[in-house]
């Protein structure tokens, strides 16, 4: 018994004597983990197991739900049934294919020829290639006497039909057709390329010009029933300088204001210009500056120039210079109840004739105030020489009241006084009803 105890003790002493000792300065080996640390690690492992088990169970439940919701595929006919059907001449029943949405021919898109996605069912798919269509009616009436005849007592002044759509990722098309009592025409029809190299935006087609503010506006966008005298006498009247041509615009980067420059080349056939020869084009340039003054107000400034042959003589031309300014105040908290707009334009005209040159000037000033949610009041002053006889000057003033029942209709009255250059005077009450249907794209701000 004594030898049985001495042998293990001896072996332990030998192992301790010959075991490697730690070098001087070396830390002793780490102590084994305590029981508390082992229990903490075991509890963390158990928590991870439970978390993964719960996630796996949730995933299996979702897969089972999706499989249960999917329609069961009909069983395929057995080989015996197929053989019997072939022998009797009656084809064996086959699995019915699920109904598929009908897609118009040529609707495959993408580089891989995938089918066109269906939005909102077959009804929406049938309209996916249709443009936005709108129709706007402009009814005018006049009371009072005008020495120049003036507007008729009642007239459907214009009906505008618009078609607008994105052609492809690189272009957009806009068509505006006008129907008046005397004619049917194309007011605008142009293609827009918004992302050309160099930051350019190009329009090609028939367009209203960008000379000033009023010339580029459609009738239903005007804040008046008529156009100012300066537009009628110097800038082409209702149609303005609208013509077939090419327009290029570009934003001019700077850290201070929004600055845009536009250059246009037209064929040279409008109410102002006449092109005797193919090369007698008309040119127009416009610079626009926009700046927010505060969160509720902004200012818009513009400068314009136009040049072209007027057709009076073989080489006679007309040049137009214009400046415009607009101030808007629209408080954010009461934007639907009140706003103030102040706008003015000045136009200089230099019109050559055979052996003479006519220099004329004209302009207007306009103040608009919204005093209720649907009510607007305004006042306008007009002054303009005649382009072909600058010794004659027309002057006038107007007071306006506009009511908007909704964004799709409006009712307007305008009390207008005009003193013509020949000494004649007109006092008239004009009234207007406008109504629209369909999706009509926004016009430039």
C-alpha cells in the first residue's frame, strides 16, 4: 500500500522538475475559465440556437403559405389514357394553359426582348401607348361699342386640343391644335430633347417664341381676356412670332441665380417676319434670370432680341428688343388664399421700309392680387406706338375680376378703356368662360 502511494507522488515530482519554466519577464499562462464564464457562454449559445430556430420556422411557414395559395397544376394524362386516345382518334385531355395578358405587337422591350410590364390590368395596358389628351374651351363675350369693331358680342374664341407624351427615354412630343370660328391650325407641334451633350435642351417643330413673357403664353394661360396693346402693335398679336424652327436652351451654371439662355432660328414666316427667300431666316435670343428673394417671394427678369426680314422691300428687316420683369409674393402658410403678382414689359421696334425707318416703343404694367381662395382682382395699363406708323400711339387701361370654381374652369370679367391714336375711344365690358377636360401639361413658370 505504501508503494502504491509513493509511485504517483514520485512521478508527479519528476514531471514538475523537468517541465519548462517560464522565462524571466514572461507572463504566466492564462488561468482556466471559471464556472460562471462557462455558464455565460453556454447561455449565449442557447440563445443563438433559439433565434435561428425561430427564423427557420418562420421561413418554412411563409413557403408553405405561398405553396398553398398557388393554383394546383392539373395532373398530366397517364400514358395509358394517351395510348387509348391515339387508338380511338380522340386526343387525350391536356392541361389548360393559364390565361395571359394580350400585349400589342411590338411591345417587347429591353435588350433581352422581355414583354412589356402590365400596370393595372388589361385596361391600362391598352392605353400604355396613348398620349395625355386634353381639350380647353375659351368662350368670349363683349358689351359696349368699339370704333375699331373689336371682339364679337358672343364667340367661341378658341378650342385647344392637346396631345403630350414621352416618345422614348430621350425625347418628348407636344401637339396643340386650335379650332376657331374661322380656321383650324397647329398652334404648336414640337419635339423636345432634354439631355443633349453639353447640357443643351433642343426643341424642333413649330413653337411659340420666347420673346418676353406674353408671346409664349397660350390664350388659356393669360391673366386677361385679351393681349396687351404692345403685343398687338409690335410683337405679332395673338399668334406672336410662332413659326417652324429650332430652339436651343442651356442653363448657365453659377452660384448666385438661375440663369438660362435660349437661341431660336425660325423659317421667317409669322405676323412680323416674311422670308422672300429660303435663306431669309429669323433669329431670336432670350436670357432669363430667376432668383428667390425669400421663402415667399421671387423675381424673374428677362431680355429678348429678334431679327428677321419683314417683306416690305427686298432687304428690309425688323428688329425687336424687349425687357420683362415679374415679382411674385405667395406666402407659404396662406398660398391658396392670397398672392401678389407685379409684371411689366417694354418692347422697342425698328421696322425698315422702302426709304424710311419706323422706331416705336410700347409696354404694359400689370398688378394682380388674390383676396380670397378663388377670387383674383387685377389692373393693367397699356401704352404702345404703331409699328408701321410710330406717330400714332394707343393707350388704355383695364380692371379685371376672376373667379375659379375649380382648377378646370374659370369665369372672368374685364372692364377695358382704350384711347386709339386717331382720337377714338372705346369703353367695353369683356367676359370670359374657360373650361378644360383631360390631362394638360404645365406651361413654363
